[in-house]
């Protein structure tokens, strides 16, 4: 409002009273610039010809009452204070409902308070206008944001259609696809074990369950190594005949047991040729063959025959899975290797063959699909023969390490107890700690372990921090890390230097034994201590 005179329009039909109002407002500093009109139409005419900061409107006016005038003034947005000689609460409610910013009753002292009322009304109007402006600004920005969200959604949809996000979706969904297969194998065999435990030797089925579990762990490791998906990891010599035998046993719960429950007979045979080994990743290739067999089972709703055949052809080793089921039309066969394409409805990810294609491609091989609708399907995998290398006698399994005193730190009770029992079975003495601070407290209290084993990801204190603290205070104690985050767990160079070995969960017993043996052979303090015990 500043120091400028404010223009006020006063609509009052009593001339004497209008003069009193004008004088009361003119005495203010700064003074109000007052214009007086005597009826409703004159008020509207003045509003049409001039701009006013505020209107002081009497309720009882000739030719048009105050409420009617207020209704006509309201669209202009000029604030209005209603004045009346009647102390009727209903009139106050009607005036405020019609758009008045305040309501004044003509009492003996109202003229003295009138300037304050007008200033207050103007301030409220100013705040309301500012709020309206801010609201409009917020709405404008919201509309702009919605437009940006729409553009972002369109960009995201373009990314989804792009190769990068497509590869991510293929990897994640493919892992879920295969893990579900593995879990089906595990649960199926466990159910059979429960039925047979009284009548037969459960070890063969336990071996199948164990292999399926380790294959599941390998799928998780591949997710952790996504940045290196063009590689197949550590290469090994793989016999496809052995993998075919494993897959037949692992999938029997689907093609034999579940099929029998549904009254269907499916025969699976292995036609093993004389083949050289291929160079690859056994778990990944086993996954690919498992997918092919389970797809073949799905193609035999009324039963039938599945044949797994291997043969050598020059520099290539081939494995085919053939079924005499419903077959594939040309259009489906042409699209079968596309990620997310499926004819099985919502229960399928549509990733089995596309995952296989990715696995085979990373092994430097190729996969083809042959067959026609109603005449069965053959899927063939061709892989390069392993390059001949100097043969060495396989390393003997690591011997059980002599007795060790081990401090094992892990915040997961189930994991801590399982690994502790595994170590105890090998003859070691294990002291457990539920976290880094507890483990360090046991050392400070006088515990003298031969080695500290610690989990990596723990609340409060990570395994890397534990290792660093141990090495700073007790540098002679070897520290091993066991982690579910993979072998690339993030550590600073100083923390990594404090760790003597890292093992990924789930930990194979042979690897654990080998690491403990290696610590014993390279640590003179532990060796000397053990000789004293012996």
C-alpha cells in the first residue's frame, strides 16, 4: 500500500453520515482519497469509470440494496466492506456469503475504528490475491510438470523398446524363470524323499537337490556379474553327455512324476554319442538343456517321447532335444527366440528359448529350431570343441584342516549356525558373534582365535571394517570374509589389504577347507601354535 493515498468509494445515502465517514478517513496518514455516491446505480457507474482500492457499501441504499450492488461488483475483484445500522447476524452472513471481506455495524464508536477495518480488509485482500497468484503459479508448474512426466514416460517407453533395457529385462526375468525351474526340481525331490525315507536310500535324490541348489546360486552370481555378461565366467571342460544325464534326473519330477499324477505317460531317452568336451560353464549349459526339456514336456499334453541326442561334427559338438508333441507353426518358430514372446499365457515369462539363445551365444555357439505344427519340434545346440591343452592330473580334494579355533561373525542367526555347524563337523572350535562390535569385544576380552571369519554386509559395522580393526589391533590373526554380495564386494584398498581371503555364499565345503588350509600354510604364527598343540 506504501505511502500513496488509497481511493475509497463510499456508497451512503445519508449525506451527513457520508460527510462524517469522509472526514474520518481523510484524517489518516496517509489520508484516504474518498469518493461518495448516494445509491446503488451511482456506485456501479463510479466503479465503471474509475479504479478504487476498496468500497465501503451501505446495506440500505435507494433503487438497489447493498447485497444487489455487491453481487454486481464482485466480478471486478475490488474488496467490499458492508456497513449497516442493523445488528442482524443474518445480514452479516448474507453479506459475507455474497463476497464482502468484512462487515461493520454503525455503532457510536465505529467511525474511529473504520480506518483500521479498511486497512485490515485491504491486507486480507492483498494476501488472498497473493495466494491466488501462488496457486495459479503452482497449477501452471503442475501442468508443466505433467507435460514433462508425459515426455519422460514416452522416453521411458522408448528405452523399454531399446536394447539396453531389453537386455536388463531379459536377464532379470530369465533368472526368475530358471530359479522357478530349479525350485520346482528341489521341492519335487524333497516331496519324494519324504515319501521314500522309510523305504530307500535317499542319497541319489539328495545329490540331485544339491546340484539344483548350486545351479540356483550360479544364476544369482550371473546377475551380480551383469556387467560382464558377454563372458561365461571361469571356463571348464564340460561333457554334454554328463549334463544330459543330470538334466534327465533333475527334471524327472516334471516329465515322470507330475505327468503320472495327470494320467499322462512321457518317456525321456538319452542317445549319447562319442563326443569331445566343450569349453564352457556347466551350470549355464545345464540351465539351457533344462529349459529345452521342460519346453518339450509342455508340448506333450497327452504324453509322448523326448529324445536328447549328442554327436560330434568336426569342430562342433551338438546336442538336440526332440519331442513328438504339438510342434510349432512357422510364425511361432520364427519368433520363439525373441525375449518375452510366449504362447503359454500369463503363467510364462516367454524367456526360456531367448535365455538359451543368450547362453549359447556367449559360449560361441548357435541354436536352431526345426519342426512343423502337429509333427513335433527339435531344438539343436551347437558348441565349439574345447581347444586342446596340456593335460594335468586333477588336483586332489583339499584335506580337512587340522583343528582351528575360529571366531565366526555373522548377523544372520540361521546362516551363522549353519556355517558354524559345518566348521564344527570338520573338527574346529567355533565361537559365534552376531555382529562386528560383538566380535571385537570377544577379542578384547581375551579370545585368541587362529582365524576370524566375518560376513561382509552387517548393520552397524561391515565385515570390511571388522577386518581393518582386527588387523590394526591383532595383525597376526588371519581374516577371511564370507559374503552374499559376490567376490566384488566394495572395499577400500586398505580394507581389501586387511582381508586374507574372500568366499561367496553359499560356500562350497571344499573351497572353505582349501582357504583355511592356505591360511595355515602361510601363517607362521598359526603353524607354530598348532605344532605346540600337536
